[in-house]
């Protein structure tokens, strides 16, 4: 009797629904981000990690941390994955508010590079709408404006491209 009960319990456990983010094998693709279907959805812990890396990069780039700690902060920033773009946008907005912050230009360049290679219209739209959010006039207003214009024109070009696959989950 016990072996049968044990077998039933084990079969129920092994047949459980896989984790929708990672799957049971650890290699199953994650669910897409609700803001950009070309990127995987991130967890709160991942977003917090991205934020810390970007904040440390800003401190290093403004000279508030130095030496090996600054080198590590720069290296961690360089290694950020594409799905960190939402944290990069928030970081750019924070850096632009500082108004004497060179990190604004580095982060804007990083975001711009990702926008040049994406075919995700939703990501381009999200970026255009959120870059510079909450920032009044800044010495980086031109950089922010140029990035917004680029995102809008790239999204328009993708929408008008013949035969090009555009990632847009808002369309059936």
C-alpha cells in the first residue's frame, strides 16, 4: 500500500506545472515582458540588481567611488543584459537630473545602441515615452530629445518596412 501511495505522490509532484519563467529544466524561455515582447520578463530581484549596478556605475563615473571598486562597477555595467533596458532608462533619468553627470551620455549611448538593433516596436515606443520622464530642463535635454526622435523614427520605419518582421504583441 505504501509503495502505491508513494508512487502517486511522486507522479503528481513530477507532473506539476513548470515554472512559467524558467521551466522545470532551467532552459525554458521566459515569458516575454509585457512592455517589450522581444525581451524576457524580469523579476523584482533582477530589477533591483540592475538598479544597484547602474547606481554604482553612476557613482564610479562621477568619481564618488574609485580604484578597484570603480573598475568593478564599470565592468558590471558593461555586462548588463538587454532586459536591463528598463532600469537603464530609469538610470538615465536619474543621471540627467544630476545635471553635471557624464553618466547620462554613456547610458544614453547604451540605450541608443540597443534601439538601433531592436525590431520591437513596443520597446521603441516604451523607450520614447519614458526617456526623460520627470525631468524638466536639463543640460542633457538635447540628448534625451534626440533619443526620443530616433525611437519614433525607427518605429515608423519598421512599421513601413515591407516584409520585415516587427515584434508587436498589440497586433493579432
